């Protein structure tokens, strides 16, 4: 049996695992895909794996895996969930640091169980790009994003152009989050 906690933030839901309590297979892409399957698994947008950090100034290290099993450097919503979980389950100071694949982030546990996460400044911001008839910018804030302001946003528009932008040649081989 693998112990897990289901967490959510801003419409995203994740499966949180503590590496110390789990077998090494928790990082296998096939296992993650099965775990995130909403019909046959637990269901989630991704898997958060908390592990000890070798850095004594850091409370924990967080690995994020997308539902397709791929590893990603950072997920802000997932990191906030992990910070809140850590604050609820460990004797945590009010302010501490967390590392991810994107680097070291400052975290705070606030009143009423709220969390503040100071993410690193974007490492990459392009000029405006035109992709799938949408103008936006490629921004890497720890994870790659294509950010665009769209008037009259509809579910149909998202379903039609979201995948086209996500998997555009310019963002290969990993793709990009579309916002």
C-alpha cells in the first residue's frame, strides 16, 4: 500500500506522496499515469513527491510530475499545496525554503492556513509571438508558459487552439503550459 494525500489549489488537484514512505517506483512515468487516471486511478493533474533536502536551510525538496508521467521543473499551485501540507504535518517555522527543479523558493505559512510562495523571477520572456492565431509571450517562470490575453474566451476555443499552442514546434520537445 502506498500512502498518499489528495490536495488541490486554484482548480488543480494533485496526489502528494512522501518519498520516505514510498517505493522508488513512485517516480516511474507509467505508475504516475495510472495514478493520475481519473477513471481507473486516484485521479489528478499531477503527482507531488516530497523528499528530504541535503541543504539544511531547506525544509524539503519537491518534484512535480504531470499526469502524463513527465517530470516538470515547477508547478506553483502544486508547490503551494506541498507547503500547506508540510505546515500541517511537520513542526514547521512560519517561514522556510523549498527547492524544486526550478530552484530555491521562499515559503510562508500565514494565518488561517494560507500560504505565501515567492517564486523566482522569470528566466525567459519573449517578445510577442503569434501561434494558432493567438498573440502571446513565452514566459519561463520555472515551468514554460505561453501567456495570452484573449477576448471572448470559450471552452470551444480552448479545446481547439490549446493543444495546437501547447505542442507547437517552437515549444518542442516538451510542450508548454497555455494560459
